[in-house]
């Protein structure tokens, strides 16, 4: 039996390419922010996580260029050995202040931040409780923990954003055994916000720590874009807070923040940190530039929040099912895979790019068109998106 047999037997992607309904890996030929060029055509981009539009900000781009001139493009080493620049530590200090924590630690990607931090913290015979809709990087961090500890991590999933379900699981566990609850702040497919006050109260009642993934929350919710805790007016509800730079920060990378002693432990035990080359200088510099903009110009977050409210309201008015969306992540719930891909193609052919998402990224029979919005979208572009979605929805009998 050839180990590549499954590769030769995989025909679905090629069949979709030949039919013209393959929506993945389409190259972006030019990027103007709210619009991009794909397949030689200009389309409105409604699938990006560049929520504040800062990846196109001249100040951010100039910061990256200056860092290349001074430091080069990479250090070619991991943080542990020769891959820590003074820039890394400056950014970590500023991030810790931004999220109100003692210390922060940067990883090369947001995925690695979850993979490294979760797997470093969890140990033998310890319990981790994860929302069923948590991001794959959280699940993979838990699975890496299981492998590193010899399979002894006790992994529990609870019903999505349901404090009562979390309470039920925690109540069933031995009170003297270590526990950590892990959750997204803003869920990347549903676009809803975790019920953090109730979750924190339940976790404290059962002596469980809280790990909060703020990848889609920082820059997006809260009066000044500081995320879920600010959204609810809560201070330091999470024991560990994770963020990524590939969304609102307009770059690539990630970080975890918390008590200094905990961050120092992660620094010495996170394999994805120790065995991966560090964030390159232009990315560090660009993230510091976006952080400065986020701290001094809250208008970008406020514009984004206004767009989110408008688009949720208008999609509902058209008859779309947007589920529990309350952020710039707005899913159009289709349910049927074939209709979802057809819907995507109608949008694309009419000048809008959005993301078709099917199982396992979402539960079976809950396929969606994931739309997401940026502070730099104009009102005219948003009107066009609504009109084209209306056309696709009526054509396919969805609305």
C-alpha cells in the first residue's frame, strides 16, 4: 500500500476547478485595501481580517521599510538563541501596557501563540475546557499538550457560548484538580462575543483559570479597541490573554500576555517559540506603528463598529439569517454546501469576494458565506455589497 494513495484518490478539488466553482487559493494580484484585483478583475474585498485597514496605512508601511534598512529582513534564529531583537522586547512591553498585563511574549504567528502557550501551560492530569466553536489553533494547542504529556490531558468541550453548559462540565470535575477554560473573545465564524462576565464568575467558582483568545476582538470591540474585557467594562478577567497581529494590527505574528511569572514559564517551555524563527524586524516595526495608531486614533475602531451595526441590520432586513452576529464578522448562513459555493460564485462574478466556509470549519449543515468588514470600506462599497448579496440570495431562493 502506497502512503500517497489517498493523494491520488483526492479528486474533489480538481473537479471544482474544472467546473469553475473552486473558491480557494485565488491569488490577489493587487491590493488597494477595500478593493483587490483577482483574476484580472477589481472586486470589493469582504473576506479580509484587516479590520482597521491599517495594512495599507502609509505610516505602517514606512515603519516596516525603515526596520528593513536598519535590521535587515530577518534574524534567522529563534527567540531562545539569537532571534531576540531589542525591538521584540519593546513591542512586548508596549503590548503588555495596551492590554493591562504585567508581561507579554511575541510569537511568529497567532497560530503559534496559541499552540505554544496552551501546550506549555497544560500538564499531566489537568483539565482544559474549550468552547465547541473555538478556533482550530486552540484545539491544536490542546492536542499538542496531550502528545507532550503522554496523552493524560483531560479535554472537555462545552456547548457554544453557553455558561450553563460550562457550569455543568466544571461541576462534574474533582474540585482539587487543576482546570483552565479556553475561549475565543469574538468567535471567528459566528461573529458573536463570548459571555465573559458569566464565564469568569463560573470559572472562579470552580477555581479554574481563564485563557482568552482576542484574535478577532482587539481593535474590533471595546470603546478604544482593547477587546472583550473593555467591551464588558471588566478589568483583567482573563488569566492569560492571547492576540494576533494578522487582523487589526495589519501584520503577521501573535502574542500572549499575563502575569510576569507565567509568561516567563511559557517563554522557556513553548516549543513553537523555541524551535521557530522569530518575528522579522519589519513586522515588529509595523505592529508598533499600528499599535500607536490604535492608541491615539480610536476613530478607526468606532467606524468599524458603526459598519458592523449597519451591515447586521441591513442583512437581516433583506431576509438573511446572520445567526448571532454582533461584530464585523457577519455570516450569511446557507446550510447547503452546493448552494454556498454557487452563492460565492454569483458574488465573485458580480464583483464581491467573500469566504465560503463549510465543514469542518463550521458544523455540518451550517455552511456559510463569511463576510467581514474593514473600517476603510466606504458607504458606497457597502451598498454595492448589499445589492449584490440581495441579487444572489433571490437568485438561489435563500431570501
